[in-house]
C-alpha cells in the first residue's frame, strides 16, 4: 500500500499503487519526477486549451495575486470579475445577459438547476421535473449525479439521487424516439432539460447531429421548458466552434461553462442566464434572492486568468489552430480506422474517438490495461471503458500528435496479438 496520504479521484489504489509525479509542464508536454516527458493527449481532463503554463495566463495570475487575492463576492465586486462578465456577455449568445460565478463544472450545473427551480417558484408555477439524456454526465455531486447517467460509479449514492426523466440518446437514425420522449416530458410540464450539446463526453464520447440539438431546443421552447446547455466540456472551441450550440444556431436559457474558461490553469466556472431568469429572482423581497454561493465565488485570481484566456482568443489565431488540429486528427483517425480492433471512428472539431472491440462498459479491465500501456509509452490517454479518445491542447505539434497515434497503434497491436 502506498505511503502517500493522498487519495486520488477515480483511481483504484488497490490496482495502481505507483502514481507518477508531475513536476512541470509546458505546451502539450508534462515532465515527471523520473525525468520522462509525457504528451498530454487529453488536456489534463479536458481543461488545457492553449497549452500548459501559457506565459500570458501565468503572468495574469501572478500580477493579480499581488494586487487582490480574494474578496467576498456577496455584495462586493472587483474589476477582474466585472471585466470577465462583460467579456463573456460580448462573446456568448446575446440573450444570456447575466453571469453567475462558481468554481467547477459540477457547481455551474448545480447553480443552473437551482436557477431553473427558483425561476418557476418565483413565477408561481409548480414545475420541478428535470429532463435529462441517457448517458449524460454533469459532475459528481449529488445533484449532478442525479441528472447524469446511473451506473456502477454512483450505485452507492443512488438512494440520495433525485428522480428525473431520462430521454434516449439520439443515435443516428433514432432521433425521432428522442424527440417523442422529450415532447412528452415537456408537455407534462418539465421545469428544465439539461444536455451536453453535440457530444456526451464522459458517457463515451457519443456524438449527435446539430439539427437534432436544434430540434430538441425547439421542443423545449414550445412548452416553456428551460433549456440548459452544459458546455463545460464542449465550450471554448472543443467542437470546432466557440460553443457547440453555435453549430445548431441556438441560444440556451442557461449556459454552463468551466474547464477552458481559464485556459485550464485554475478552477473557475460560470452559469450564464437569460434576463427572465434573473428577473424572476429580482425583488425587494429577501426571500426571493438566489440562495447560492461558495467561499471563493469569482475569485479575482481565477477571473484574471479567464480574462487572459479571452485576450488569447482575441489576439492569437486560436480558431485557426483548432481547425488545423481537427484536420490532423481526421487524418490520423482515418489511418487508425484500418486496424481490425477499431470500431466507430468519429471526430468533431478537436475531439477524436473510437471504440476498441465490442462494448465493454465503464468498469471493463480494458481501460486500466490500456491506460497503463499508454503510460509506459509516455502518453497521457485515459480511455472511457473501451472508448479511446484524443482531446489535446490546441498547441500540440505535428510530431507530438504523431507520437500519440503511434502509441495508440502500438497498444492496439499489443491488445490484438
Ligand atoms: N459537465 C460536463 C459536461 C463535464 O464533462 C464535466 C466534467 O468532466 C462536468 C460537468 C463537471 O465538471 P467538474 O469536473 O469541473 O466539476
């Protein structure tokens, strides 16, 4: 048993006792204590967009830490938060007029759900049912697990999870079943529908079409059901556009953003809401205010990092990098698709994925086996069950991406032999 007191997330310590220590990182490369250089092909859990230790983000963090490190945000404000909120308003759909800060993707979703319920309560309507999508993932807190897929990873907590209505994933050719199920729950008065636009991430990198997303949005609008877009993973260019919702031409009622909001350097999240949702909480009655906060809400250092991220989007060719990375991913994916073990190769924007052999489920032995084999080859890839995906920082070089796919090819050969 390891001597370290650290208990790692989503890690079975009984199977992985030796945890590699990372001492530094730059671009898409991690440096370990033992001297290895590891290519980060999953952007350190999908957060690192412009590469590790981006000098502008690092400088913004350092400067802000010397100026104002932290201030209670209930009833107080500061320049980095005001600037960031204005910057987000300018870039996100125009109907999203209000910005509520929090610290993680999960919390941004919890906030979205609470905003939706508060909206209906203050309008005097009894609507509290939440519609969700099969295979969805929105975080690991009790509320976000409730709106996510149920499985082995939340079995212990099942008795505490609240009841939701889950609609089928719109697999290609089966979209109508999704629309019918959504129409039913909306007609019955669902308060809100929460969904990951275009890609269900942790559920297995499952892609669906933009026109399907648009139709789901139309159904919700028809019945007044609030549409919550969880773009925690898909936001900040991952799917080829700043937001995945853009590809469907829709503006959600509530938008959750985190991960790439600081370029991946420091935790921060926002939940953006349309004016009617803010207005429903606006009153002289204290009982009607929005009852949510955390100690570090809108931490100035994190906001400064996010402002540096926005400046990078404005001043560096980020969209160009995204488009080039997408093309390179496509070319590699096409090559790897010829391997007899590869099933359903797919790509959207900067995300490439495929399944290895037939469905195995999240807890299959294949995932940790592959993870260890990738680690031996100095590549950070973390398959979801039998799904391998590559989601690197946008700055990854041709050579680095080539090394990632060489490792994948090698690992597939080893598994197949
Ligand atoms: N929502 C989506 C779509 C996610 O992919 C994730 C994390 O992977 C979350 C929410 C939770 O974010 P966090 O891990 O920052 O709490």
